[in-house]
C-alpha cells in the first residue's frame, strides 16, 4: 500500500532537483535513456511506482540521495 502523498512528493522533488540543476526534462530523459513521457508522468504525479533501481538511477542523475526524492520539505 502506498502513502497517499508519495506521488505529489516524488513529482515535486524530481521537478525541483531537476530545475536546480538547470536540466530540461528532455536532458534528464536522455541521460537515463528513458522516454520523455516517463519523466513527464513522474513530474505530473502520474507515475510513482518506480522500482528501487529506477529510483536509484533517477537520484544519481539528479545528484541526490534516493530518500531525498521522497522527503517532505526537501531543502537543497
């Protein structure tokens, strides 16, 4: 069972960290070798059931700890 805030937290944090790194969604998708639509779904809160491997790859691309992507009030 997922926590009801998970999609919103993941969406907000992925967007925030990506923007802080001045990275476009397309650049992030290309770096990860994922379709752009996957990044859009994550940032819109429509995709949140990432595998641990996907979460780790995403966090490495954004230079954050995986837990930061699910943390409330992330301040980086």
